[in-house]
C-alpha cells in the first residue's frame, strides 16, 4: 500500500477492517512485527512514536494542500502530484530494501514478478482510484472539511462487508455509523466554502478506501501475506496505471506552461511531500509496535481533531457552528465505531 500512504491515511484501513477471526492481521506494511512491549515500556518512547506518526500524517495533508492551493508555487494538478509521489515512494522502497538500518530492515529487497503482478493488478486499480480521489478531494475542499468529506468510509465498509463478505454488522456499530453519517450531512450543510465537486471526490475516496480494505486481504495471499512485498507491486503498477490517466487528463499539457516548473525549490517541496507520505508507513509500524490497538485508535482520532484545529489556524479555514458540530459528530462517531470494533460489541 501507499498508502505507501502517499497522500492517504491508510491507518484507516486497519480501523475499518472487518474480520471476525481472532488472528486479525493489520493491513499496513508491518512485516516481521516484533511482540508488543510490556507495561514497562517508557511513556517517553510512546509519546515520541505517536508524535512522529502525527507529524508524518498531518504533514502529508498540509503539504499537499499547500502545493494545490496556498504555495508560492501553486500547482493545482492533483493527478500529477499523486503520480510523482508514487515515483518517490518507489525510489524509497528500493533504497530501504538495501538499507542496513535496524528500523528500515522491515522493508525487504525490491522484487517484481510479472505473474504475481497480473494477479495483483485488479487490487492496484482500486489502490490508484483510492489515492487519486483522495488528492482530488483535498484539492477542492478546505482541510478543516477534509475529514468530513471522506468520513463515509465506515458506511461503505459496512455495506461492502455485507455484500461481498456476507458479514453482518452489530447494531452498536450501525449506531456509530449513523452518527458519522449525520455528522457528514451537518458538516457538509454548514461548510462555508462548500464544493460539490470536492464532496463527490470525497465520497468516491471513501468507496475505494473501503473496497481496498476488503480486497487487500485476498491479494495478500499472493505475496505470502507480506505487506511490504504487496507495497512493491502496488506502487510499481500504480505508476504505470496512473501515467496515461495523467496524460489524458490534460494536466501534462498545462504543466508545460507553468513558469516555475524547472525551479529546484518547487521540486524540493514536491519531493519532501512524497518522502513524508512514505514515512507514514514507518511511523505506523512504530506506533503499532510500541502501543496497543486501543491507543492506536485513540491516537488516530485525536490526531484528526488536532489536524482540524491546525487547519483553522494555518489556512484560516472558517468554521460555522453547524460545520463544527458536524466535524465533532464525525470524529465522535468514528471513535465510537473503532471502540465498538475493538471490544467486539
């Protein structure tokens, strides 16, 4: 996966995973995950790990939005940005595969087998759509509304889990989903800079995040349940699949006329964003290693709250009472859903 999370918070995939078995495997790349630390794990280490995860996750969102809308080098081409960040992720995967660093040793050497690639290709198509719609959504909506626009992942996860896996969801989880949906309606209705286009992209992003969370479990068997190997194939194939989409969209033709396209500073910003997106994989690995699933869930919700507040401060996004209450319901419902799933209520 992205993914790397090149602009997508793939920690959501773990949060929304529907699996009734006791041996639940996280969907993020955490191959050879060590045993969780005991109660003597220092709070300082946990705080540093969670802080690192927060910084990486929020940086992807803020940096991408900065590039799309607010940068001195405003670059409103989300498809090309997504493609370039995938290229950065692939380079980092290859480099990390040969690294002797203890942390980076979780990344295996790069591989690409055509027969395996063909089996993974359908999943990669969903992966590309997930990344693309996510960045398209961010390009059209305010960061403060970003969480709301993509909040229907829980709803679609419940729907697809029933239609595809034939698993039913508990009434308690359905109630949490209803709270999220109500927050989605209120948050959208109260949004000051409402964008229907951005909302539609957000809904499609939610659909493909939910689909990816379901189908990735089936395709993991193709790579011996090695999430990092799956990331190798997904990233490589995504670069190939997304390139014609970028060309046909007309972005390349418009990019050629951008006056700062050859300036090093612009490419440095673009590359930093790609690197930060890749680091989320490492940050997620560390957070899962040093914390419990419950802490991981609460951390994700708290991070979303801080991200919303910072977006108001940094980007001066206006928030109405109804919009703010909608955001609160989305975050509260998401946390409630995660807790219900965690305690299997």
